[in-house]
C-alpha cells in the first residue's frame, strides 16, 4: 500500500495532528507529502472532504489492525475479549491525535466515527464468529446475532466504559463473563483452563 | 448534563400528554382563563421550527413567528437569545423523555417487563421524536457528538441515575446501576447503528434481546465478584424472579 495514496494519507494525518480536521487543506497535505495539488486531486477527486474521510477510515483500520494483532493469537473467546478490551481501551486513551480531535472538534469527528464504527460492527462480528463456533452457543442463540451483539457492546465499552474500569484486568474479566458472554455461550470455563 | 430548571421540569411533567401537538398553542375553550404563558409558546414554537428546518436554519424571527409574539418578547423571556431558547427546548424534551420512561417503567410487574418497557419506550420516543429525527437526518453532528466517548459516559451516568430506582424492586442497588447502564448502551447502540431484523421500537424484538443476553448476564452479575470467574458462577444458582405476577 506504499505509493502516492499512502503518502498523501500519512501527510494529511500529520497535518490533522498539527492543525485539526477543519483547518487541514488540500494544499497543506500536498506540501507535507511533497506532491502537487493536482496529484492529490488525482487520488482524491473529492478534494478535502474525501481526503479527511479517507484519513479517518485509514486510522480506524490502523487502530483495529493493532487490536487484531493483539488478540488473534488468543486461544479462547474469553481471552480474545479480555485482551481486546484491555488493549483497546488503553490504546484509545493513549491515542493523542484522537483525544485532541475529540476535545477540539467533536462535531466534525463524531459523525465520521459513527459511520466507521457502524462498518466496524460487521468486522468485529466476523472476527468473533469462528471463536463462537468453536465455543458453542447457548441454547436458542443464533451465532451471527450473538456476534453482532458482542461487536456492538465491545465498541460501546471501548469508547465509553461508564462505571467500568477497563484498565483493571479483574473488572474486564467480570465484564466479559457477565454482560458480554453470559447469555451468548453455553458454558464458560474459568480463565486459563482452556 | 444541563441543569434542569424546576419550571421546565414541571412543564414537562404536567404537559406530558401534550407533546408535539397543536393543543399546546390552542388551549381550547375550557382554558380561556389561563392562556399558555409566552415562555411555553416560545419553547413549543422553537421545537416545531427545529422539527421543520433544523437548528442551524432556525432564527429567532422564526421562533417568534411560531410562538405568535415579537422578537423582542423572545429576548425578554430568554435574554440568552437562541442559545437560551435551545437550552430550554433541550431541558423540556429531556424531562419529557424521562417522564415517559418513568410512566412505562413504573407500570412494569417483573424484571423482564421493566427492562422491555424501558428500552422499548426509550427507543420509540427517540425514533418518533420529530425534531430529533430531523436533526439526525440533517445535522447529525449535533446529536452524534453527544453520544460517544466522554459525553456518552455522561449520558450513561444521567440515564443510569434516573432509571436505577425503577430496577430496585428486583435488584439491589449495585446490580440496578449496572443493569441500567447496560440497557442504556444497548438502546443507544441499536439506535445509532440499526441491526438487520432488530427493531427496538418493537417490544417483541426487545424482549428477545433481554431474554437472550440481558437476563443471563444479570444472573451472572448476581454472583459475588470473586466467583465470577468460575463455571458455576454463570449458571442460574440465583435465578432472578422474572415470572409474571410474582411481584404482585
């Protein structure tokens, strides 16, 4: 994925990190990437709006790519969720650019994140299906329905943990075994037994 | 969360059944002696303007026209101008929303019902609210920026504080709090990102979610934290009374 498109995205991201979403222009991105405006427009004919949307999409995929790296070696459904929630919450808090945008431009960022997040429900659900399949479902629960439910709950807790402290592995384990999995799977084994 | 002015709260509670209809501006022959106060007309006028043309395009002139008063009168009642009016509209609508929720949840006779009633009512109020529907379609940033990350945590806290007591008949306080927050998450998630085949304004769909995912989760929550990691913790040693009529 290296090439002008990627270079433009990275340059735009650098500009956004510096100046914010609203103030970043096609000129800024072109200058940062060392390319002409015409080249940027060739890759992003929609101009600034398309560029900004593409950067948000790309960063969203980067974030969930890191999450995938973190959990894909897990051997059980519980482990996927434990590790995933701990990692994602920490990564989100430590994501300086995201936190800055949320503070200064929530009105610009939020609609874009909602669109991305809705796409991500399907991605996360698809990732969970094999684990659910292997684990076995509770009676009467359809696997895709459960995966969809888990995916949207995961996104909800990561973004807004409410009264849960997702930095505490004990609390994460409790959350996973109650609000997330209790109704979904037939039986839950203790952590570390699988 | 905004501070709820007592006056707005009273208006919201007392006029629960007048939501979004014209009778608010037309008190009818029986009410000749007590005309609708100008403050209420301004708030209702602003609400109908927002439902029609959104927040950005609504001017104080539009609000004054809808309220049947002058722009100067709007300023007299709301010295803060448009922001002041919008604040009062939000306060009024939020208190109406919670009032409606209280009515439905207060009527429930068991834990399953109180959850189904609360979640269905919340989803229905939000979905069918004309001004909110217009905002989500035309100016989504106004709504969406309130429903994620730290601001969503505030929404969770406020909704949780309001709904927790309604669960207290069946669950102890920490359990009620957890479940209230969880139910709020579920409603917000399915509203912002609709799932195929799940319609939260349909009580049957909500009941299915509650039975499949929420009630088993509550049973698991009831077990002391220390036991939550063991197999036994997730079985129904402490079944929650959910049978109809049990509470009566």
